[in-house]
């Protein structure tokens, strides 16, 4: 169930009232609101402005007919505003309309359209849909209003322990990094999980619907399955590169420190223009390797460790997108994947 951050949920979500009034509908509404076969045990948020159905539904949305052209056009324009000009947006619209048809009757009703439109306002839902075909995000299982359910990711974060905030401030960062690596799977399994992160980086770099930046590589945003397949559990950390560049160029600055998007997407400041530049300073791959360094080096086979460390540091040193960047990016990524694959291809963990 999405929307969970270790808080208890209300017995009946806010959206059930709107469902019974015929305002919204979705593939999970009946199970959640009528049959009681779907129960929410945990919620991502219980904040008043982040509750199901509040402040997100366009109650003026009106159209007629099956898969109405007006709604298709609205979805197309919304995707274009988020992803920029992409050759295959029409195919993505079709995929979203298929998800919107919650009862699979071959048409999108007005209540289903309202729910889908509310979902599409949440970037993490849209990006989750874009990435789930490649297995990088938890599969969307159903929705009702802007409440949505995804498959459970049994293991997370990627590594580390969440210390209570009074204690976290007293633990030195070096000690925290060491403790973070104590409770992790065997090394071959860590290698397989790491391959998943590298494949995610590869797929969002000039992917099907453009390039994306991951602006927070914290271990807390990743988990893995029983088969040790990586899942991005917080798609809010991902932003289309075109949207990132627009946002940064619109930002005023005095110094480079003013040009930060999210946690770790940086550009430089054009001091003469007092505007942030649009070019990201570090690629996704460099940040991914920084996240994986301690994780992969701890417990690495002795005959592999020196070469693995060399490749990880070369990866972390990548900068910018200019010049030979694309070729260098591909070379380092392929070498690192090949190194890991040679170690695990003959094991049951592969």
C-alpha cells in the first residue's frame, strides 16, 4: 500500500464518501469501501493537506463517450508539460488510459477520469508508471481517488538503520557509515542488488521518455525483493531533466550554493547574470557509485576488491554532460556491470 510512513490509517479513507456519491471511482474503490477486502494498515502521510481526495480532484471535469477525446487530450498535454516533446507520448497516453479504466469495461468514466487526473498530479505516480515496465519501481496494483496501492517491497532501506532523532545527532558520521553496513545481505546478493541500481541509472539516462535525474540517492529511497531485485521506493527523488533545467534557469543566485535542486542535483551560478545554469554538474551514475561504494567494498572478494575500488572511484569522479561525457559514462557503466556480473553469473543469486 502506498502512502505509508509508519502511521495508522483511518478505517475508511476520505475518498470512500466521494466514491459512494459517484464523484470518483477506481480499481480499488469497491474492495476498499464496500467489500472490506482491502485494508489499509499503514499510511504514507496523515497530514490534512495530503489526505485522500482533498485539494486534488477537478470536480468540474466533464466529458461524454468512451475514452473521451477531451480527457485523452488533457492527459497528453499534461504529459507533454512534464516530459517535454517526446515521440512516443501517444503510446504513454494509451497506457495511462488503460490504467484509468479501473473496471476494464473498455471506457473511462467521469469518476474514473477524476481519480486518474488526481493521481497524475503526483509526480511520483507518473514516474512510477514510467519506470515499472522495467521493474525499477513497485508495480501499481490499484487506486481509488488519489489513494494508490503498490506491491509490497519487503526489504528497505537499501542499507542502514534509522536511529531515533535524539540519538542520530550524537553518532559521528564515520561510525554511522560503518554501522549502516552491518545488516546487509551476503556479498553476491549485494552485487545483484547493485546491478539493479546501475540498470536503473542506465534506463533513466536517455530513456524511452527522455532523460531523468535522481536528485536524492539516499539508501532510504531504495529497497529490494525476496529475489534481491532493486526497487526505487520513492519516485519523488526523480525529476525529468527538461523540467530540472527549466527550474534551475529560472532561479536567481549569488553563488553555486544557491543552485541545488532536491538533495544533490547541483548546477553552477552564472554570477554575471545572477542566474543558475541548467547543466547538472554530476550525472546520476557518479552519485549511484557514491551510494554503492561502502556497500560493495565491505565483504568484497579479496581478488576483486582492488579493481572494484578503482572502478567505483573512477565512476564517482564523473562530472557534467559535456564533451566525452556520454562515451565515458557508457564505458564506466558497462565495465562496472561486467565486473559484478563475472562474480555472480555462476551463483544461484544471479
